[in-house]
């Protein structure tokens, strides 16, 4: 799994890259089953919406075998190693549910804004790679991006402790308007198995899901090992402290009996 | 403006029809200006979100010249006369704002459900035709439809007086799930000037708008004159009582100096 020169240029210019159909229906079925398993667990890593439905399972790679394998999948790790130009470790791992009818908003934010402010990560040499476990459509709360916003550095942000169950450094409306008027807004949508890479400084959000179908996305936030965090304020299962470089597994690791 | 046999079949089968680029950018600019004018009015017909931003201007064709002309536009009236097979009158006229950042949800519902229950409209010989005044995208709260749901008749509904500022007969989750599992969900999106026709019984909803851009849609709810409402419970500017058949104006009526 190697990104082409053109794909690397697109990522650099826009701040994200959409790769359709990277995982087979067998693989996404396996991950869908795994997500149901982790949401059923009563663990501190599994966060719920205000009505009790699942919102996020943090660090699922540390307590679920399928997600452990996905966390070292070559179709995810190798492109990111290519973009970040070296070995990477898992800074954060989330299985985000966006439950049917009740999945709540994620307000406008930059992930690196949080990693810098809360975790003292030196530079934005870190990024997200997401796997759609279900179809993501205009109807079920897709990710929405402001292209090119990653070129503007870390924006001023306020610590939003009220909108949802998860504390987030969010951007004010004037900033979002200004960036969107420059870069536009896009909502990459597609079937289960699609993959989305985006820069740690890309401004993004996600509307509520009012559809009758859940839509789960797995997010790996990967960081160059030299750029590891310096402050251990957040729980280790939210901002990991194991900086060991990931060794990618084999391409069939999800469906193989052993890895 | 005549719908083809294929378009009529598609409407009958799916319950909606999407017509891209029916109005020019000059025409939509004129309508955008008109929508700002009506939202600035302090009138009982102009409803606001809980934070004070505009939500809906009812009956705008009765107090704004551009919307008066749009309410008799041949590109809107003639296709609906074709589908409903005869002369039509305006049952309801709405300019719906879905304001930037604050535009709230419209819960799952059927419009004819309300027209039957509240207004005693005899049959579902009535429908909506909508004009996009701004671009409608996955990011700014598009309409979402359950195709083929119009074939199932009026569904059980509860009177929702709490979710938003507007009372609505909404469907329960089990019904929405069942219909969506049969028909799927679609979100027709496109630029300003697109037109969307949908059956009075088509189940639809619209998520909040978290984008920095408003998106205004004008809705004409047109009813066959023989099928006029029998009960006058709601205000006459919400459920009109003038059943005079609309005489379509000329095709250039929006930009002409006089009509």
C-alpha cells in the first residue's frame, strides 16, 4: 500500500485524502461485529451519549483482538508512515458510533489543537486515518471538512465542556466562517470499507445522526515517534504513552487465524 | 415546462423527482434578496428558532412581490398540475431558512399527515415543490427522504410540540426504521436553482445545519382545487383558504418589470 505522488500532493494541498473501498465486506463485517462487542462492555474507555447510547470506545486496540489487528494494518499504517516520513505510534484510538437517531454533533475543531494544548505534542507531525465500518452518507452525520484549513496552523479555541459528553477545544464561529469562505466545505461520503486520511490541523465537524441507521467510524490518530507527547495529563487510554513504533502486520491480518 | 413520461414514472415509483438547475443565478439572487427582506420583517408569519434566528416565513407570496411571482411560476405550477392532473391552489407557502450554525432539525414526518389531521384535506392529492435558494449539501442540513414511503399511506404519528418552535406530527422510530429498511434513504443535494418535487405522503426529515452558511429553500405545497381543506383550525396564513386555481405567469416573470 503506497500512495502515489499525485495522492501525496492532494493530501498536502487539501489536508485530506479519500480512498474508496480499501477494506472488503468480509473485513468490515468483522469490524462491525467487534464494534458491537466493545460497545457492550462496561469499561471506563467506553463513553456514552447523554441518553445512554454508545458514543466512543477509546483504546479498543488494547482490549479487542480485531481492533488490535486493525491498529497495525498495513493499509492504514504504511500510508501514514509515508506522509509523516518515518515510524509512527498510536496516540489515540477511537471507535466512534454516531448512533441511529441519537448520535450527537461534534463541533468544529482541530485535533492537533487538543494534542498540543492538553498533551504537549511538539508539532503537527500527527494525523488521523479513519475506516468507515458502515456506509457514511449525507443522512447519517458525515464528517465535514474545511479543505486547506490545515495550512493555517493552530487556531484559537475555547474548551467546550457542555455541547456533548466529550470535552473538546472548539473554534469560534467567526473563525469557521472565515476558513470556510476561503476553502469551502466538503463531506466525503461512501460505503463501508472506505478510508479517509486527514491532517491533524484540518478543521472538521460532524452533524448529528437523525437517520435510523448507526454509522461507526474507527479513527487511528498516529504520531511520528520523535514527536511523542510530553505531558501526561489525560488518561493513558485517551492519550497513549507507549511510543513504540508500530510494525505493520500482513495485508490479510484481519481475516487470518493468527498474526 | 412539461415532465416526460419517464419523469412521471420516476415520481410515481419513488415519491420524488429532482430537477437540477431550473432557475438561473440571476433568479436565485433575486429570491435570496427577497428572503432576507421577509426574514427582517416583524410579522406573525415569520417564525424564529429558539435563539432568534429565522426559521420559516409563512405565506411570503402574500406580502413580497418576488415570492408572489414565484408562487405562480410556470416552472413550478405546470409540473404539479401535470402530476395532480388538474388546477391547483396554494395550500401552504414557506421560506425555510435553516440558518448557519443554528438551523434546527425537522423531525421525520409526512406533510399530508398534518394536512389530513389538522386541516381535513380529503386525499393526498397535494404535494410539495421546493426551490433551492442556496446550495444544499451534506454539510448544511439537506432534506432527507425515504423513497417509496409515499405508497404506504398515512402513518401513525405523534404531535411533537417540543423539539423545535414548530408543532409537527412526527413518526416514531420503529416506523422510520421499518420504512427506511425497505426504501433506503436519499439526500438530494445541489446548487441554488435546483427544484425538488415530492409527494405529500413521502416520509422526510432534515438534520440541523452546523455549517457557517445558511441554506434557504422555498416550499410550495400545492393541492388540487377539488381536494381543498374542509377544516379551518390553523391560521389562514399556515393553511390557506383561498382555493382559486393558480394561473401560471410567463416564464420570465421573476425578472420581468411587470407581470
